[in-house]
């Protein structure tokens, strides 16, 4: 029977050292948990007792016994160590990078200098990319990819500074041999062309504050007709929240006259590549 030990580990480093010391004395099941914890610290930080137990192949009660064997009162107390490490790993390198970028190469601010402008954009884009993964729910991504992969035709709409994102999505979907139509506004016929979008198609709109009135009108009219609507935007509280089937909000770390496209382009690339994987899986299943 595994004995209960005094909890001396209040940092991740101390915890891993403590587990290494205790490992030979643990039962087979608890040893498996310890090995999983060292190999998958992020999962330990974010998972539930049930999900972790299933991943490891033990009973949930074993997770509690594991925490007790290390001297903790319960699993949540142990998990807090992993969560603290996850926050530290995510935030500290970012703060260091931002401080270095904003300080210039020699540690002195370069306000107004082209190098400083570059540093500011790089710093903000690092923050945007780090926030993107947690900002977009996995379920929303799954639904968006499913809609794109199953649509008879995809119509892509954006105006102004959002247009490069729409252009890339259209380009990427065409590379996958999907029927993609870029509503580019040539000849001023966006709204007329949008009227042919059917309920088996998908409209993917890209729009950020200050939202293009035409994009909002076309999206609203299409959604009212039952057309599935996917929106890439800055906030879920914008004009598309009540009409979009899937709203992918990338946020904006810092307001600028020229919005950075790094995070939304990254999201657009992810949608296209994931749709490609989905189509490949469908073709394999049919063959």
C-alpha cells in the first residue's frame, strides 16, 4: 500500500523532483500516473480527473490516491502546481520578448524609428498569436471545417482591410478543388451575386470594426434565407453574433489605424488546411 507523504512541493520543479524520489515506491497504477504527469504537464494542468484517468487508463479514484501519495489533500491541490507552471511558461517568455522588442536592440527606446515600428508590430503580433489559440473554441473550429468541407459551394466576402484574408481563403479552397467564389465587388454587383447563394452553400464573411455595411447587409440577408454563415471577426459581440452559424473572434491586442492581419491569416490558413484534411479523410472512407 502506498504511504502518504508530506507535501513539500509547492513549485513545479520541486514537484517533479519529489515524484522522481517517490517513483520507485509507488504502486504500478500510481507510477503510470507519475510518468504521464511528467510527460504531459499541460494535460495535467487542464484536464479533469475523469478525462485524465481515461487517458492514462486508470480509475478516477487512482488520481486522488496519487495526489494523496504525494502529500496533497486532493487532486485539485496537486493540479494547481501544474496550472501555475503552465501560466508561467505561457507568460514569462512573452513578457521577456515584448520587453526586448520595445526596448530596441541596445536597450534604448527607438520611438519613431522604423526599427521601433517593426518591433511594435512584432510584439503585438506575438501577443495576438498567443491569444488566438485560446480565443477560438475547438468546437467552433470543428463546425466551421465541417461546413466548408460539406458545402456545395463556398462564397467568401470581405471589404477593405479584411479583403486579403478573404482572397487567401478563396485561393486555398480552390487549391483543394472546392467550389469557392470570391465576392470581390468588381462592377458593384456583390449583393446581386450573393442572392444566388443557397442553403447547401456556405457564406464565409470576414469583417472587423468598423464593420463594412455591405458585408453586414449581405451576411444578414443570406442568414435570413437559411444560408450557413461563418464569420471571422474581432469580437463575438459584434453585428454577426446573432446571425452567424459559427463566429470565430480573433480579438485585437492593440488598436491601430492599420490592423495586423497575422492572427486572422493564421486562422484562415488553419481552416483551409483542416478542411483539406477533412476532405482527404472523407475520400479515404469512400474508397
